[in-house]
């Protein structure tokens, strides 16, 4: 994994070259050295330091423009270049390893100590607000919306310690995910017919006895405490299916940005372009690989289907196991701040020093999909379509187009060898199987729009709900 001591490159001088569907698979190899990363991926020259990071010991460059914030972006989007990437070298055995626990990204201890002090948090939030305001015509805010203001997270502990950073033993441990609170929203009266198995049976030919399962539309909410060691690091994103936007004021495509920003990674998304899938390359946390299994555990508790079209178990058992970080779950989830009032006023509560607290919401009638993936797969990705857009007629949402976009993403990460080595799935065309599975993921939302709105109104905003993929 590349070192995260590098500063965040200014997006006006971004180095990205993405058009249409990516032909090269996005990858962030953990064992790739700094030299090979800079030579293969063409990392741009670095500015002195991240704009929102505390003062640190980074080597600066004297050739920076006087006012880079007011410049229009010169490239399409993203802060990473994939031009000239050698696919063969990225697929070599010495690079096909993941050590998220041992080699996860982290900022320096001194940087985190100073940056997490109360006065530093206030200063960074003030500067981030000024920067976001200046860049708002060209980029979304770090929270993925049109509000440029960033508020510091103020705690009672700060007053008790007179503004000194809390840097206890919990901040020295590895990143982890802890379930702080779990709640189940009772289902509304509407019911839906479970069709997860029906679509797969038509494709695979393995017909099961005819049966109908009625599921009430409910929602599971899990508040997760995500420990990390990052502060002011750039989120290196790759965008698939980049195209010109029809609405520069729209911000739905950044609906999942709060997860990254709350966990110390700063995403930057250009207004001028839309995309079909956003993928995180670096920096990665071991906690990222724990989100998927944690959410899937709530599926088991609520008896929500977990679709495994290629016979892959979602969790290891004493009798069978699967290589770590070689699975990916695709699910429909919503996010909301730790202390939920509205997402427009409470996201600062989720960005706590050394940790993030975010509540994830999953519908109990919508299945999740588990697939085998390659070593070079991104740690997570999200679709720009939100449930709010899916349920609005004026957005001209097309489920077929959405499925195709997700299929294009799956095609870049799915492990063909794992499918062929399974006798039950060796003869199947994975694209047909995945198309049926993805339809079973999206259609339960479209069939009962009123029930979905009723269930989510007191839990989360549908503008912050969509399809996410977590590797684990």
C-alpha cells in the first residue's frame, strides 16, 4: 500500500484520464513500493501538504499558483492517473497480496496529536469551509453536497481537558469496527413477494419448488464506531463510466462521501462530470473490510436473503473457509450521522478524532449479493444513483441502465477462476446470473415506493441511500 504521508494534490491540477468504461482494472496493491507506484501510476507532483491538515513537515514546492482555489479544473475528475498503467506488472504474484491489517494507511502520530487538538480542529474546519466555498462552483463539498461549511466536532471531553487532544490507548490500536447501537424499525403494513431465488432459477435452470414468501418492508439500523489513524488524507478515487453532466448543481452522486470524510479521507468530486461507479483505491483501512460482514450479520438476524449466485459462503464456517479480502458484498444501504437530526446539520458529529461514527440502514426486504473478486479489486465502491432518484419520475430513472452500470463494475472485479473452479457454476455465464441477481436487488424498492418512504422517514434520508460494494 502506498504511504499516506503524501499530501493531497490540488484538484485544479488533477492528473486523471478516464473516459467511458475503464478498460484497466482499478487497483491499489498493498505491497507495491513507493517507487513502483510513482512510476506505474504516474502520481502527480505533490503540493506542500493537505489543505485541511495541521502544520507538518512536508517538503513544499515553490511553483504553486498564487490562488489555486479559484481556478477551474483542468482535467475531468479524480486525483489519480491510470494512463500508462502496466496491467501485467499489477497482476504479478508479488503484488497480488492484501495486508490491510498490517499495512493499512495511517497519518503520523505527531500529525494526529496536533491535528486533533480542539484549537487545531477549529482551525482546520474554518479553513476547509473557506476552501470549499471557493471551490464550490467546480467541486462538491467534502460531505458530498452543496453546503460548503464544515463544523468542528466539539465534545464535553474537550471542555474537561481544556482543549487538549484525547490521545489515549484506544487511539494507538489498529482500526476496527464496533457496533455501538442496533435497532430494528418495525415494518409497515405493505408486503412484498420475495423474488431473489426466482430470477436466478430462470438463468441457472435449477428450479425449486414453487413457494411464495411475503416480507414486510422494514429497516435495520446499526451505528458503527470506525477507528482509524488518518487526518486530512486525500481519497484516491477512480470513476468508471465518466460522462458530461446534465446538471452541474446536482449533488446526488456524492451521497456516500460522508463515510470517507468522517474516517479521515477527503473525497473530491467534480461537478462537470457524472459517472456510473466510484471506487476507492487509497488510503484503505482494515475497518473498511469489516463493514460488509457487520452489515451481513444484521441480514441474518432479520432473516433477510443473502444471495450468493456462485455458491460462495458469505461467512467462513468451521467446515469451509475462503481467502481473506477475496469476497465482495453488493447491497442497498443508507447512511446518517451518529446523532441524527438532519444530515445537513449533524454530519460534524460523525467526524470524531481518531474515529468515525456513522449509522448504516438496510432494508429487510432487499437482499444482498456476495461474489468472489480478484486481488486487485477496490476496497469499496458506490453507485451515484440514490433511492430518492429511483422513486422520482422526473429523474427518468431506468433500472435497466442501472443494472448495466453495475454489471460493468462487476466485470472489472469478479474472479472468473473462482467461478470456473466451482463445479456447480463452471458452466454458467456470470453476466446473465449477475443481471438476474442485480434485478432482485433493485426491484423490491421500485415495487413498493410508498412503503419504502414510510419506513425510512424517521431513520435516514433517501438522498443518502443507494447501492454500495464492500470488499472483505
